[in-house]
């Protein structure tokens, strides 16, 4: 049976244990949420109120994957001990989860893909299938790092993969919607996608965790700047820009291009929460007062940084110029939340 993890006290939408790099997707009935995080085998959590959490499963359980990842991944990056930074989307009537395999500070990295027909573990169709490597990086062959992937599915069915961490910044390429992988690779022994473009960078190179959404005519690119492994001293913060094309250029609120160092910071550390970043996004679509947009991210509790990076969920609001602002951490059960009662 899944184990229940109770909410923080006072009750908040905070997963009260180390759960970095979260990604989320609503359950088909619109009443609950599945969250995937960095960790051995890629942990899967579920909540029907965004406050209390069940540990549901792992994509790569020990009985099938003794290394906590597929054999190809361990062979490609032997020192890796767990998959990082998952991203979940629904495509081709299946759940696609992208993940990264690497070690801290290395550019020898790879992005993989796993799929499942359902997230309902009681279903006879529940079975995670490893789809192998999507792309990779190597210090002698690429200027990018194959980390922190995120798939964006446009309204016209075209799909784009975003990735990157430090070095020359964030990249993107259109991918085959039938496979979720790049259409073409550069000839050679490595899986390096052809025709990829740069979408964001920083002068100090501290940029990663790309995530793209669309609202109306604009595409919005989220990124994280700064450090995320320094406990209460972490400097992670979330910045954004927008574009009228999925591959950019993305422009911040001051008119500066993100591929030239721009970005508008929308969330940074507070006295309580340090190193706020590596966000995902999901929409609640079931009709009601709580229908809207949500941000999921991790941060350290400044009073107890030893607990690790804790996932939190916040509503997202939009101003008259179609720029967004995160709200306060959710502090009531999801079904009771009302988007008209904004709290900073």
C-alpha cells in the first residue's frame, strides 16, 4: 500500500521531505495530481488535495532496475547514482517522462525517456517502458549539457524539447511527435540533435531548468538562475521571458533577449524559503473556482535546510499585460481554493 505523508504544519502545499526538481500532471479525473521528482528510480507521488501526499511508486524500481536506472544510462554515465530532473507530459495517449543522467559539474550527460499508458497502479495496463536515450552531451563534442529536459506540445501538435544547464545555456529543438525524440542527429557515434537553437544564457553561465508554456499568442520560457545545492545559501530564483514563436527569441519585461542574458525574475528567496527554483507548471481544467494555472518548484526551508529541497505549489496569476506573478503557497485543500481571492 502507498504510504501517506501528512502536510506541513500549518497546512501548506509543501511536500515535507527532499523532493527536488518536481514536475506535475493532473489525474484524468481532475481531482488529484501526480508529482515526479529527482531520486533513485524517479519517485512518483500523488495528492488529491495538494496538501497530503502518497508515495505511489518509482519508474525504475529496484526489482527491475537494480541501479535505479536503465542499463544503457549506467553504461553511458557510470558514476551516476540516480536519474535527475524528470518532466511529465501526456502525448500519443501515453504518459511520457523525460529524465537526465549525469554527475555534479560534468558535461557528460544524457537525457532518457520512459512511457506508460496509465498512472493508475491498479490498472492492468500500468507498466513503465524505457524508450532509451533521447540525446546526450560530451565535453569533447558539445557546448551544451544534456540536463533538465522539458517537452512542450503546441496547439498545432508540433512538439519541442528544451534542455541545458550552465556552460552555454539552454537549447531547444523540434522533435518528432510520434517518438518524442529529435527528427535528426548529427552524424557520428553520439546522439547530438541537428538544428537545435539557443534560447537563453547568462553571463555567469548559472542558468538551467527550462520550461515552456503557452497562453494566448505568447509562449513563456521559465528558467532558473543561481545555485541549488548550497542549502540555505542557495541563490536559485525563477526568471521568465516570452515570445510569439516557440523557439524564440524570448524577450523579458524590459525588452532584453534571454539568449543575450535577459530575463525577468518572478520568484526568489525569502526569509523562510531559500533557493526557489526548478519549476514545473500544470493547469487545473475542471470547471470551478479553482480552475487555473499553477507553479510547482522546490526550495530549502531556512530553518531546517537539512531536510533538503522541498516541493511547493503556488497559484499563478496574470496581469493586464499578460505577464505572470506567482501567488503564495497554497494553504487550503485544493478543492477549497478560489482564484479570485489572491494572496501575495
